[in-house]
């Protein structure tokens, strides 16, 4: 059919077929694609009061802006910034399976601030990254509540973060966490370990459990034990004993640093005692540790027995009961240990620094 238009003829317009959805597609929005902006906004509102509890000197702008602003406190004369970043690892798989989300945020903070502390730095602020396939506001709020609690316990401010909802990237009910901390230390007080020498004492601070390393093996042990897994470990329900969050050593160590000439610190994370202590020892020295000098927990005994591994493998996989190591001159060791105990730490004299011969840089006796 032709219709006349001016001096020309043209085809009559074709009317669209209402049943053809390629011509009249149903409108799509971001929520239809799997991203719920309203849920994200609701989470931010839940987070704000938690973050406010962590505020400290130096915070100029926190949650809500494009960037978080922080001013290094003026009490520092020659501040050096120290940064650390980490995640929680496969411990999260147990959090998903057991619906235990309220403490993994503490793990996230602890893994970074304890590392920053090793250089003698005071953690100043922390930012987190929470990624999921579909945002569950209650779960995310529980996780961030743990992050805020970890920041509060370590005296650093939670000043920002990112929540990423990415449909198809993660299985339902799962998420991933990452974060980083920034601290400051006077340039003249940076702990390098270079002054460590034979005769120095090695103090061990008790861990709260497995912390956040070695969980790929922990999960294999749980799978192997099956229904034969114990109901209690060290007086705690089995799941609680395994999910106990990483201990935060910040406030006790900073207090001890103000009073005692600590030479080196080592955070005992992946690699255990055997691989973390050498990171702070100068060439030509070795740490000789007495395994009988700190108590053996039911938790680590169960893991070793279930996995069927020797002491060497245990001590390079798990913290095995010691979460932080302090190296100090023998003349100051007792006073430092007393200060740490007064701050709430369990402290054990676990060994001495000796000249290194042909052996390893950490010898377990």
C-alpha cells in the first residue's frame, strides 16, 4: 500500500505487532540485572553508626564520600606511613556453611593491623572491600559489624570501603573480603630487627586459636573427622573454637613499646613459626625455641592428630598457639613480659637468639 506525501508516494507505515517483544521490549533496570541499589543504600545506613564508633584523631572525612580523608596526627615529628593488606582466606567457607558471619570482620582487620604493628607502627585507619553476587543486607551488616569491632579494639578508624554486588561472580550466599590498614611510626622508632643479637630473649604471645591461616587444611580435617569431630575443644563448642577470631595485639604491644626497648616483632601467620620469625632476624642469627615452654591446646592437638602430620609441618602451617613473637634484650625481658601480661596477654618465654651455624634460622628443641 502506498500513501501520498507532498509530490511523492511512499509505503504506508507498518503497525508493530504487539506480540513481538523484539519491537516493544520490557524495560530493564539495574535491579532486574541483579544489582539492588536500594539494598546497598540500606547497608550504608546500617554501617554509618558502626563506623562512627571507630572515629579517632586525624579523621577529616569518612563513610559516604568518594575518598576518605585523614590527617597524620601532629604529635608525630617524622612520621613514616606503614601499610598492610590481606583477606580472610578459606575460613570464609566455614562462615558460609555454618552461618557465622559476625567475627570474620575481626579477622580481616587483625590480619592487616597486626602486620603494620610489626614495624612498630600505630594503625591509623582501615578500609574494607566486600564483594558478593547478591547483597544480603543482614549478612553484610554482620560482617561489617565485625570489621568495626576490630577497628575499635585496635584503635584505628574505619573511614571507608566498597560494597560490590556482582551477579554471577559468586555462588548464592557467598562473598569475599579484603581490606587494608595504614599506620604511622616515628622514623627513628621503626622496628627493623637489625639490632637483634645472640643472647636476646624470644617471648611468645598466645594466639586465640587458628586465627586466619591454614584453613584449607582445617577444612580437610573437618571433612575427615565427619561425625566423629569432638563436641568441645578447649571448653568451647567445636565450631566456635575453630571460628574464634584472630587476636588483636595492637594496644598491648604499643603500650609495651612505650616502656621497653623491643628489638623485633613477628606476626605468626601463614608459614607459622618456622617461616615468619626469620623475616625479622638479621643474617647470622637463629631463634632456638623450646616447644615445651608454651601449653599445647586441645585444638592444635586435634588438628595434628586428624591431619596425621609431624611437628615440622604443624609449625610451618599453623601458629600452634603463638600469635605474636617479641624479641628483646635479656635485661628487659621480664619487665616487658610483665607489661604485656598487665595488658591482658598470655606471655611465655619460648626461646633465645643464638648465632646461626649450619642449621635453620628457627630451631625447635
